[in-house]
C-alpha cells in the first residue's frame, strides 16, 4: 500500500458502502472513521479546509441539511460557520471523505478513486 488510507463516513450511508466495496475489491487497506460514534475534530476539519472549499464538504442535499431551519442554513456563508456546523452535526459532511497521503477525496467516484489511489 503506497498511502495510508483513512475513510470518514457513516456505516449505513449508501455512498460510503460503495466506497468501502471499491477499496475492498481493489485490495486497498483503510481505516474507517465513523462520524456517528467518533465525531470530527476541529484540527481535522481545518486540514480539510486547506485542501478544499467548505461548499465541497457540506452536503446540502442530505437529510441533516434539509432538517436545519432556514435561518441556520442561511448563516452558513463562510468556512468558519461551515466548520462549526460540521463539528456540531458531522452527518452534514459530504460522504465519504478519504485521506490518502496528501490527497483528499470528497464523495465517491470510481474513476477518481482509480486515478488517486491505484
């Protein structure tokens, strides 16, 4: 394995299941970080926000986002506000997030995984 791979998500998420299956099928070892059980720390979010913009990380089509009141949604206009929301409700983070060395992959796309992880 060239890079240590860490996959962040929620076990019952369909997209996370696809990513895990892809990694397994390609014989890539990874560590799974369950947001529901472990949350997400500020330092990790800061590292991600240095590699990608906050709108890329916030899942605006998911149930967690849809359940927020309109005022809270409207207040998410900066990296700081998005980070606070992601720490408070990790389920709002787009899934999965994969760290592999210096690479950060948000969401699952088999082609991107093939290019970045093989």
